[in-house]
C-alpha cells in the first residue's frame, strides 16, 4: 500500500484535492519569491489559530520576513516580492508543534519531525557530542531540514542509567560549566543524585543560566527539587516515585488515593514548574509490558517505515518485554492528575520519549500524545497548548531568545497550514498542507520528498542480501 505520512488512500486523495483547489484559483498555492530579495512570505486568506487564547481569526493575511512573523491583519498589503501561500479562506494556520522530550539524534529523524509538523524539540539527555557540536547548529541555521533543537546534558549519581556520573558538589558545579561551554541548554537530572550534588547543580545552574530539568531524584524528592529551582519535570509519573510514595518505600502497581491529586497540583503551581504530560508514552508502555506481539504490531504500522533499522532492532529487544507490572490502574490515575493540572493552569508540555520507547515514533507520536490528552478529558485547546503555547512560554521564560508557540508579530515563524481547524479536529495536524520552520516554507510535496528518501534508504538497509 502506498503510504503518505501514514495516511490511508482516501485521506491522501483529499489532501491532493485541497492542493488542487488552492492552486487553481486566482493565486497559485506558492508563487516563488525572487531569490535575490530578502525572504518574505505572505499567507493570504488563511484562518489563523493564534493559540494565545481559544479563538480563530477568519480570513487573515500573515506576513513573514526572514524567520519572524511581522504582521497579521484582515487587509494587509502584500509585499511586492513575497512568496504567496493562499489558503482561499478554507485552510487554517496554527503554530508549529513542540515535542519537549525526545532522544532523536539522526538527521533523518529530524526530517520526519519536520514533515509531521514538529518545529521544536527538546533533546532530553544522552546526546553524543557530535550531535550537539555539528548537527544541532546546522539544523538551527536551516542547513539541515528539521525542527529547532534544544539540548540537555544528563547527569546522575550512579552508572545505572548511562548518565554522566557526579558524586560531589564540586563535581556538580564543574559539570554545569562544562555543559554550558559545550553548547547545551539545560542540565537534566536523574534519579540517583545525592541531595548535596543536586543543590550544587541548582546553585551553579542558576548562576550560569543552565536550568535544571528532568526526573525526580530518589534521595532528594520532588518538593525539594522544585524549591531549589528545577524548572521542568520530565514525566508526569515522576510524582508516583518521589512525591506520592514515601521515602524508601517500595513502588507498587497500586495508584495513590485520588484525593492526593490536589497536593501535587498545588506543588507544581507553587513553584511555577512545567510538567511533561506524557500520557501517550505511559499508555504505550502499559500496553507492551510482557507483550512481544504488541511491539510487533507497532512495527507493522505504515508509519514505522520511517523508523531507523537500529531503532527497529532496539524495539524488539526492549526491556519492557521482560517486565510484569500492571500499569492500567496507575494510567487511569495519571489521566486524572494531568486533567486536574490542565484545569488548574499548571504549565503542561507535550513529550514522547521518542524513539527510545517502543511504539513512540519521531513526529507521529506527538500526534498520538495530543489524542491521548483529549481522550483524558482535556479540551482540544488545552491539548494543543501542550505542544504550542506552553513550550514557547517555558523556553522563553527559562532560556530567553525569540518567542515561539503562537501566531503573533515578533514570534518565530514556525507554522502549520492544515485543511481543517485543529480546535475542531486535532487529527488535521497529522497531514499538514505545509510546514514553515523559522520562515522556511515546505509544502506537502516537499515534505513527502524528504520522507520518501528516508523510507527508501531504510527499506534498502533492511533487505536481505
């Protein structure tokens, strides 16, 4: 079966028809700009979903100069040499998506993220130096196609989880400076850190503008971590391990009493901490524990054609296959926790752990995440906020730089053009008409060309000689 970004044949035909209807009108879908001119793009007759609040601005013109949005209005003049993208009053323009917990390093993965509408990712630790030194700067300059990449340097107190090991406060302070020198954006803390090492990391991270993100450390506990300045909790389920469960108590499959949810919400609110709403990841883990047939079903999906051969092999050897935990009750609790946090205004950000968790494909899994959040009771605006406005607010607050995550003047021009209103159907974002990252536009044909090459390479790599 011919696959186009995981679409079925009927869905692909609908997208082609939309492209024809836009292109045959008074204005073509894309009018090429003069290469000698400064890159300017005008989206005309588009319905804007700005994501500053829940609303749609009908029939707007959005002007992009370089990598920024410079103007939005109903009757703006279009610059003479602008590239024109005409929505004919039926297409919707919304912010590009952000996955705030990834482990992808390959340029092919980054291209798949872009093709699925993901324009920002946070690599959450363990990245090779070559990725941070060479690939990230090239992607962030637009030389390699992909989303804007932020990175974190992973530290731990033991060798159990492949982090960079630090034992003393002096080592902790030294590693923060080293990470900053080598171009990382955040320090990712892991579960085995001592309280003394964590405090030193927090103090030096604050001094050098290297904020702490990551897990709950067993010996430190979430409340102390947040009080000392950790700005992001890497998984919502960290509350199970270092907040709801007493120190030194054995973790079980029994969820906490729902009456305790309010205390977790209050903790996150007290310190203005972002929480990664990774329900899709936890649900996917719950499904596959002890079930090789489930992992096989993941690999049989059409979109798995875009998973690297190395990751395909790693999925089939996953440690989850030998576990026996029963996570369904805790998953139900986690849905309630995330819903309560959303309703209370906790800063929730989307994150998938792709591709290290079997079933979580780069790019595609973020759309799964949005669907799981909606299924957990979040409104579509709340769900979409986790992958747009909330990551933008979080990064701007903790690292500064150009704002993103909304369609507004002065914001980074990271945008998705879709057939339908994403606030009416989030699924429309799975098959974008086109994606813009930092002012560089690619329509569906260009995005398809990117992923076709990847699929062909992976297919050849898996062929038996």
